[in-house]
C-alpha cells in the first residue's frame, strides 16, 4: 500500500478584497489630503520665517566682512601693525571684499524673495 500525496487548493474571491480596499482607502483620502495641505502650509510658513531670520542675521555678517576687508587693506598699506591672518588666501583684502559683496548680494536676493 502506497500513500500518495494529496494537494488541496483554496479559492479566495479576489473581487471582494478589491472592493473592500477601495472602500477603505476612499474613506481616508479626504482626511489625508487635508492633512497634507496643512503640512505644506506649515512648511511654507516655516521656510518664510527662517528666511527672514537668516536675512536679518546677514546684515551684521556683511558689516563684519566689510570691516575685515578694510582692516586687511590698511594692514597691507602698513597703517596697522598686524592683521588677523598673516599668510594665506585670507590675508588678502580682495578675498574679504569679494566675500562681503557676495554676502551682501545674497542678503538682498533673500530679502526680495521673502517680500514677494
């Protein structure tokens, strides 16, 4: 006597599962969409506030960069005894002037973008 393996198959109606999934997700679509809209609005407001803060802090940074450029130029002419950097790229007053101008332009562009 030999035992033969038997296989059984279970049929699951797929159409009922599809209908159930569509019904479940249709009920969640409106609350999820409104939550996403609120999150996007909050992110936009936060970005505007952060941009305003960065723009306000760039004013003193521009002033400092112009002051350091002037100090470096006066050290190059021998009007001051020492400068913060005695050698390297940061000892050149043109680097500090270019940095000050770049920060100044970036601050103005940021201010204009915030005011729009």
